[in-house]
């Protein structure tokens, strides 16, 4: 849901209640999004890169593959 900042000032308590219920409230200025109101326990856009770092290891033979498959990939990259 998008709400202009000026309007949000008048409805702040209601917007907080809606955010607690799981709704994301996007605040806008001159029609452009500038901020979000979300529930505190809700994760906010955390990057996924590196999230499993140190939780598993790759096998030593991971890159030892089938020669035929390697040839197919090599042919497709030369196009």
C-alpha cells in the first residue's frame, strides 16, 4: 500500500497497526516511494549472497565431470 507522507501523519497509528498485521506500507513524497513501514519482526531485504558461508563444504571432485558434458558446454560458449 502506498501513502503520501502528509496523509500518513494523520493516519500514523492506523498505519502502524496495519504494518503489525503484516502489511508493508510505502511512504511517498510527490508520488515517489521514499520509505517503508513494516513490522519489526519481519525480515527486511537481507542479501542472500554469502548467507550459507561456512555451513557446508564443496567436495574436492566437484569440478571433475563428464567429458561429454564439458564438450557440450564448450561448444555452446563458442557461439
